[in-house]
């Protein structure tokens, strides 16, 4: 075990890996700072480039963007009350009031320390939890995998239960996309409409790149998201003395990191929930409750530690079960599979060096992003002044060439444009695009596991009720559906009672 | 605004369109899925597509009902105006794809950037001259020379060579 760790350590510190993770973190911070872009756009733009690298370097590059995006997102939230990534909205609750009081450095120090601490804590949890979960998952058969995937899918749909019908529709559409082309098991043609190009199917890369890369940039072309560009920072670097002051909230930091990791572990929950839960816990347990919402560094630490712990948390189900927790880890799953590596419980046994490299790389990404922001705070903050529309056009052209470069097929670029149109419509209408991506990613996994399960049961689903883990997971799935619905019904009943009480 | 947007008929139209699409695919699936193999139905290639299309159809039912019986809902997008600019840039992007075949990476990229920047209002002389040139050079260097990606020979070049 130690020799694998040593080999992973050595690989993580190789020049190529360090360059990849630093560059990835840099891109991540840039797209994180720019409101309206976010780490997903950065990841899908770099995705085509990553295919020319070995898997460890490709993963470092993309994980750099993933984590760097959350680091960067807090800066415009603190300085302009405009979150760079959606989850940073919580950071603005206390960060912006501090900026208004002339304490931007205090707020930024707290936010960056929170991001750094949350990231490190979550990687440490990942290192200990992933092997334990993989050990449990090693005894899984196709029925268990199917029920786990089903549970994940239900969690994602229920996370958007205010749009349940839309979520189900998009999940179905994503599943359907995954069936287009030659079926891997029977080699039968499906929905190719007699065309050769469609026989290869709709690859996850052009689908994701279209939905997020093209779709999001079309939104950016249409809407001027950034409304202000007044930034006042007393110095170019972070004020180091403020960092020491922020360290007095170390308990909040650790607690928020742990909350963020476990929220990230659950599919579909996302970083916004992690930020909110961490912030809420910090507020409830703080001796200075009254300061929350009016400007306290503790609020910034809690929010940023919560959202930056999500990437490593989301890696736990991805590495141990092969099930991505969100759209960003779905893209990472694509990197694994394109390199012939299939995440699951055996991955930790089959690829121990790669996994160790991944752990150390994630630790280094947090260090790199923290150091970059600490030293070049003002230059990064100034990025918000770059016109969004100009960036959108440049990103579009990079995306198109990149997507062609993956398989040198113009058909893929056409798919990306079609998905871009769909993504634009869905994003503009506020539909849950994540369920569509989850459908595309989990479609093949679920179909194969479903067939294997039915084969084991001679065509009967009853086999699921003969296995204790499956029964437990089915019960959990049912609870995931029923409990939120009961709670929602209770809330609406209470709401209507209050309304009838106030309107006699 | 959010509530108004969420219950607008635009959503119902999209939901209904997806439902109709699922229905059409469901009806076409016996012909669009090759079932000639010896596998029983539960191992075959049709089961999962049927499940997914039924799922889509089930999800679209509320939208279809609301589309038929609109009640008080109105046509409303999101308060950010009609998507004319995005449509124009999208048109450029589609033409860019054709341009890659017809004129090649270098010319197509330069012309696309020039046109798209003009369309989005980033049309100062410096931006229009520097950015297209810079991005084109970077893309060509990275993709053609660094990653050695093959790009189709431009049709216009073939024409002149002949």
C-alpha cells in the first residue's frame, strides 16, 4: 500500500502533472471569477485537450478546473455581491457587507481560507472513506449496482422536485440519448435512422460540451450578466495578517468541510445545498449569531468550506461505484472511460497508483489555487472586467474545434450545436439540465445492469427482493421519494393555514 | 418574475414538444430498433428505450394537459427579451461548421470571430483586428501543430488545385 502511495506521490509531483494541475486551477479560477461561466464551461472546453494526455494528467487538469472554479467563485461574491458560481451566493451574505464596511481583505481571507480548508478536509475524508466504501461495494452484483444507480437517479430528480415532471422528462431524454447507436451488448442498431454517423451514438463529450459550453455561452451572448465593474482592493495580494485572524474560526472550518463532503457524496444535491447547510450550521452554533447576514468572516468561511468540499465528496461515489454525483463528475467519468478505466470497487485495487496520484493531485490543486489567489488577488479580481460577450464568442470557437478534434468527426460538432440549442433553451427556461446529463451518463450503466439483473432473475424483477442490500436500497429510494413529498405537503398546508389566519 | 416564468405556456410548449417527440419515437421504435437477435425481450435492445420513452411521455402529460387547457397562464419567456442576438450568433456557428469544410480552419475561424464579435457589439477596431487573428493563430498552433489533428482539405483549395 505504501509503495503505491509513494508512487502516486512521485507521479503527482512530476513536472507534467504539476503543470496540468496549476494550469487547470488557473483556468478554473478564471471561469469561476467570471459570473455566468463556472467550472463546467471550463471543464468542457479543456476536455478535448485532455484526451491527448495520460489519464492522471488529464484528471489533474480537469480537477484543477473543478476545484479552482469554486475558489474563484467567492471573489465576485465578496466584492460585487455577484456570485461567480451559484453556490457562492451564500458567501455574499456576509462577504459583501464586510466589503461595504471597508473590510474586503477580511472577507476574502476568510473565503479563501474556507475554500482551502474545505478542499483539504474533503480530500482527507475521500482518502479514508473511498477504500471503506469500495470494500463494501466489492460484494455488489448487477442487482445491487442497478439499485444504487436507481437511487442516484431518484435523488437527482427529487433534488429538483419543484419541477418533477420536467426532471423526469429530461432524465428520460438523457437515457434515450444513451440508447442511440449500436447497442454494445447485442450489436443491434438503434435510432440511427439509417445514417452511418448516428451508428456511433451520441457521445457524452459533444452532448456535455453542447449543453454547457455552447448553451451557456449563447446565454452570455444574449444577457449582460455582469452589471458592475467597480472593484476596490487595498493591495494586490491577500493580507496575510487577516488569514491568521480568520483561523480563529477553525471549528467552523472543519465542520463545514465535513458537511460539504457528505453533501457532495449524495448524487444531485450539489454545491448550493452544501453552502447553505454549512452556513446554517455555522449560524446556529456560533456565539455571534447576530452578526450573520451583517458581515462576519465566519459566514464566509462556512459557505466556502462547504462548497469547496463538494468536488472531493462527489469523487467518492464516482471512484467506488462508478456513479457520478453531478454533471461535473460525469465529465470526469468520461475521462476515465475514454482511457479504458472503469470506475467501481475494483478500481482502487486495479489502479492503486492512479488513485494515489489523484488524491495527492487534489491536495496540490487546493494548495495551487490558494497560493495563486493569495499572490495575484487583484489581477484575478480584475478578470470580471473582461466583456462576457467577447469571451463567449471565443469559448464557442474553441469548443467547436475541440469537439471536432476528439474524434475528427464534424458530426460531433453538429451534435454539439444541436445540444447547444437545447441547452440554451433549457438553461434560459430554468429547467434542470443536470437530470439530462445524469441520464446520458447513467443510461448505459443502468441499461446494462438492468439486463444483467433480469438475466439473473430469468426475466423477473423479484430477484431484487431476494437480496438484502437491494431491499435496503429500494427502501431508501422509496423514502427519498415519500419523505420530501410529505414534508412539502406539510409545508404547503402550514402556509395555507398561515395565509387564512392573516386574511380573516 | 420567476413564478410567472415557471408557469408560462412556453414551458408547456416545450414539455408538450418533448412528449410528442417521445410518442413518435415510441411508435417508430419497432422499426428503429433492430430486434433480429435471438435474445429474449428482457435481454434485448428494445426494453430500455421503451422504458425511457414511456418515462418521457409520463413526465410530459401535465404539460400536454396544460397546453390543451391553458387556464390563466400566458406566453412568457423570462423577461430577458427575445433571443435574436443568440440566434444570429448560432447561425454564424452553423455556417462556421460549413466554413471548416469549405474554407478550412484558418479562414473559417477568422471570419467567424470577426462576424460574431461584430454581432455581439465588440466591434472596436482593436478588438476586431487583434482578437480574431490571435485566437486563430493560437488554435492553429495548438490543434494543427501541437496536437497534430487532421482537418479536411478545404474545398476551395481543391478547386484551385484542379
